[in-house]
């Protein structure tokens, strides 16, 4: 059990840095602890808590991009744990903060896409309303492949058309490979279509 001494040491170092007002260093220690929980101890709830703490410290130092990296980790794990509201709020918040930044606005579509998927898992109408809101806030989203995919998925879901849903996902995946997180979320939505029992996107 090498992790426990390492965690204790990181915890002590973190407290020392906070007392000295070195919040950026304290944030890095929290990330190290989060990574141990994430990869070695596989305690995602504790990893989330440490990423959130790191994000708070980074925000306090106005290191917003570092804070956002931590929050994206939190949002991704929250969605996996079916804490969709928490995930949606974070993705929306980061999407909104990046959409007006010339260097970061290309990423905003990904965050709005992920937020819409979280809405979709909970409720189809929520996803429709969210999609309208994102298009209004960020017109560039309308022409994105992600937005077009969402519209096709919503239509397939409304018609309870499993084949159309799978086809839309396959078409998207042939150009932009879906990662494990997106695949998981898309499968969860697909399972809510009547008559889908195989739980496959291919």
C-alpha cells in the first residue's frame, strides 16, 4: 500500500503551502492526490473532491485555464456517476466562458455538446431547449458537426428509430472518433429508445 504514505505526505505539503499563501502549489498537490484516487485507488468520489479543491485554489489565483482543466475532470466523472445536473452546469459554465475567447472558442462547441448529451440522458425536452439556448448564445455552434448530430439524435429519439440513431452516430464517428466518455453517454441515450436491447452503437 504505497499510496497511503504518498497521500499523507501530499496532504501535509498541501496544508503547508496554504498556510504560506501558495495556492497554486497547493492546487498542484490536490491534483496529485486526485490522480492517485483516480488511477490507483479508483475512488472517483474522492478524486472529484480533490479536483474541485484544486479548481477553487486556481480560481483564487485567477488561473482560470488551470481551474477549467480540473473542472472538466469533475464534469466528466460526475456524468459517469449519473450526477448529470452537476456535469451540465460545469460544461455550460466553461462553454460560456470560452466562447468569446478567440483562442478557446473552438472548444466551446465540445462543452455545449457534452452539456446537451447530459440533458438528453435525463430528458429529451431538456436537450431540445438546451440546444436552442446554445445556438442562440453561440451561433457558430449551429454549423458544427456536434450540433447537427444532436439534431439527428433528437429526431431519431422522438421517432423511436433505433436504426436512424445508430446510423447518425456511425456517420459522426467515421470522421471524428468518439472517445470512451462520449460512447458511454450516447449508449445511455440509445437505451431509452424503445426496443433497443443490444446496447450497441455499431
